[in-house]
């Protein structure tokens, strides 16, 4: 994750070409490094940082005193932000038929992606834990969240996107017209650059540390990327990434290397980047063409053969046109 963000920070700032200096803040949060570049006053930039830190303190599943930590221990919590982020996440869970499921967390733990004690769980262990993976059993009611016994949630697939949405709202309230927010794999481009041109954001090259395979032009949009190269381990010559298929409990293994989602809504961007990764290229394309449950979005999907699936609304520039093959995805 830090590798991806370091790339995004470099690519966004180097490609921005702005002559006006922004208020820039860097900090660690949500298990990654973040940077905010706000074309406004320092106080507003600090308020955005503090809001993201506040959300991290609520959502961190690894902290027993966080709201999500308390939910996982007691099965109940009353909190407006936890309620809101899960309300949005569950819409994506339902729309994607469970390709996203925040209750897969105990399996992520079992695989060692939290402790870094990596191993492939046995079938009996996976089957046992899968009995408690079911987003339909998460109950929401007037800022209250309920989960059944033995279920545990993690909001990692949606937290940065939700934070991006809250940050954008705070910037709008303070009349900031231009900003670029790098939140560890989720980048919010607020408005355009001060000179009126689009932001250029680099998409990480899985095979090159610090490099990127493409850039995408953004104007008042959010892009979120999920990739198999962010957190993984190798055993017997095979790579196992941290993105698990909630239906099988296994590391997603369908040829997808990364998925980037572009939309107005950060939470949906974040959630859909994980869901489409789990679906695979063919199902992702079919879903994009037919889904009507969520606001419109575009995507960039890179597979392990070098094919780059790009929907019609994306302005993408490849860094090496000979290395990658662009496959245009249309709704026809």
C-alpha cells in the first residue's frame, strides 16, 4: 500500500504543473502514508487531516477501543459514521452479489495478512470461518449497527473512500476549489488544477517499484485502486494476495492484477475496486454494462497478460504502448 501511495504522490505532484503553491500536509493514517495538497489556507488543510485521523480512530478493526473494535467484541455499536460507511458498503455488497463483504475479516486474519504470519489455511479452517461471512446478517437501524456472534468486520475496503468523501465535503464547505488528496490508493481530485487543466494521476506499475503503467486525467473525480501487488506472499512459486473471494475464502486468483475505479463517490470507488477485482475481467465487464443500483462509474482493469480494459469515459495515457494492449469496454 505504501508503495502505491508513494507512486501516486510522485506522479500527481510531478504531473500537476501548477505554479501556485498549495498547503501540503503529510501524515500516516489508515495503515498508509497520506498527503494533502490544498489550494486554500493552512487551517482548512489541517481540518481535513484531523477529520481523516478521526475516522481512522473510529474504523480501525485492530484497535479494541475503536468503534469497529467494540462492534466486533460486543456485536453492537451506535455511531453515525460507522452506520453511514456500512450503509454504503452494503449497497455495493448487494449490487455485486457479495463480491465485496466486510465480514470476510476473520479469514483475512487467518491468512496472516494482518499479523504478517502468512500461511495458507486448511480447508476445514476456511469452511468454519466461512460460516460467519454473510453481509446480509449485518443489521442497521438509526445509527445502530448489529452483527451476530462470531462475525467480525473490517472497513478497510471502504474507509479511505469514505474519508475522501468527507474530506471533499469539508473542502467545499470552506470554498476550496482545487485540491489533490492522496489517501493511500484512493486519490481525490477536487475541481481542476489552479490553471484550469485536469489533474494527471499515475496508476501503479505492478512490475516496477516507483513506476506507473498509465496516467489518467481527472477533473473533480475520485480514483481508487486495488492491486494484487500491494500485500501478498509467495509459497511454492505461487502468489497469494490479500484480496479474498468472500464466497471461497481463498485469495482471488483470476488473472486480475489491478482495478482502478473512477467516480464522483469515493466510498463506491473504494468498494468497487475490490469487488471488480474479485469478479475478474469478464464478470466485471458484464456488471459494468448492466448494473443500475449504484451511480455511474468507469474502470481500468489490468490483467496478467498485459491487457488493459478501459471503459469509454476514461482518458488514459499508457507509458509503454507496446507493452500493454488496450481493450475498450463499451455499454453496447
